C-alpha cells in the first residue's frame, strides 16, 4: 500500500532530509530517478511538434526526474528497482506480443492470448506486490507522488 500526495506539475517538489527507503535521518546521497509519466496533449499540433522536436518524449509521455535523499547503502537498490521496472514495463508486453504472434502462426490462439495477457499483467502485478519506496504518476496537470513510508509521505506533504 502506498501513500499518495498530489502536487501541481509545475511545482518543484521538496523532499525531506530523511532516507526514502529506510527512513533514517540525514542521509548522505541523492538518487536521481527518471520516471515516465503521461502528459495529455493540449492540442494535436502541439503534440506533433513535441514528438518531432523533443527526444525525451515518447508519444504523449514525458519524463520527470525525482531527486530524493537516500542513504548510500539504499541508493543502489532503489536505482536498480527503478531500472528493472522500466525494462519490464516495455519488455513484458513486447515479449507477450512476440509470443502471441508465434502462437497465432502455429494456430495456438488460446496460448497466444494467454502469453499476451501475462506480458501485460505480470509487470503490474509485480509492482502491486512489491511497490517501490518512491514513484510518481502523471494525472492531468498534477503529479501524484507515491511513497511506501507513511512517515515520509507526511513529511513530504508538510514541506510542499
């Protein structure tokens, strides 16, 4: 279960002086986490121009960088979690589609649809079972910051 705090997309988030993973005070490092968020386009023309000119955007998705303070020991695990999360968000569905294509070619339609469903559902199920210490989701003109720690989320809300 995560504790969520919504802030405006244009507001600079201030993170508490506490490790986001283990909650120890005065951490000695900062983790830079790149999070993909959905940005709804204002107009079709603006979206097309953004796609052509800005390489950090994928379709109508954008990236934000979170810079929470963490302990030196916790930093490596947090960055590794977010790295593999990004890999599996793309690799899971793509492998499901590839296996489905092979199964359709071999006339194994039911197995193909099971592979596709597994490729889409498994990354989501993993994140629900093992949520990250910090994450973010873009919702309209807001960013929803998600924290595993209730104490950290309360301090984050007070700072912002």
